[in-house]
């Protein structure tokens, strides 16, 4: 009778131990399967973020290249403006020299007319009117020269600025290209992580 009780208790102990082992295995299996979907979900979020970064960097590159093209057109226009300003400046400077020569010439003529016809003669009055007109022309031409110099200085500054913009945009393009390479690398890594997490047990 004692032997039968001992045998029965041993069988019950084995059954209990087996049940506990199965429960522990099931719990461990459930825990592993619950972690795996979480990792896959995070990997998918990372991939979406990488794709968004990659798209943004590509748009930045396109925008920078567009800016470079625009700046180069501006540089071409600035060079044309500078050439025109220099032409205007040479023309107006020539007019100033001509006006000064005319004034000197009219003064010499007035001096001769004063000696020949007298200070209040019609000839001298005409000479005075010519000299006054020459002074007006000289003032206008000197004003034009000043304006031409301001235009030239302004266009030269624009040219410097546009060249600087091109250099900065080209630098931005290089950086964006590096960012694209980095984003592609991140995207490959995250896709590989997702595949690994999907197949891990």
C-alpha cells in the first residue's frame, strides 16, 4: 500500500513538472514572438523616415542646381551691364573733356572779341551765352559720369555677390549629394534589419 502511494505521488510530481515546463516554454515562445513584431514595426518606421530624408535631399539638390543656373544667368547679365556701364562712362567722360575744351575755346574767343569789338558788344554777349551753355552741358555730363560710376560699382558688387552665391550653392549640392549617399546607406541597413527581424525566432 505504501509502495502504491509512493508511485502515485511520483507520477503526480512528474506530471506537475512537465506542465510547468510546457508553460514556461510557451511563455518564452510568446515573449519572443511579441518582441519580433515590435522590432519589425520600428524598422518599418525607420525605412519610412529614410525614404522621406532621401526625397528631401534629392529635392534640395534639384533646387540648388536651379539656383546655380539662375545665378549663372545673373552673372552673364551682370557682365553685360558692366560692359555697358563702362561704355557709358567712357562716352560721358569724353563729353566732359569736350565741354571743358569748348569752354576754354569760347573764353579765348571772348577775349579776342573784347579787344576787337568791346566788352559790351553783341559778339561778346554771344560768347558769354556760349560759355554759359557749355557750363550747363559740363554740369550735366559730370552728373552722368557720377551716375555711370555708381552704376558700374553697383553692377560689380552684384557680380561678386552672384559668384559667391554660385560657390555657396555648389557647396550645398556637394553636401546634399553626401546626404543622399548617407540616406541610401541608412535605407539599406534598415531594410536588412527588417528582413532579419522578420526571420528571427
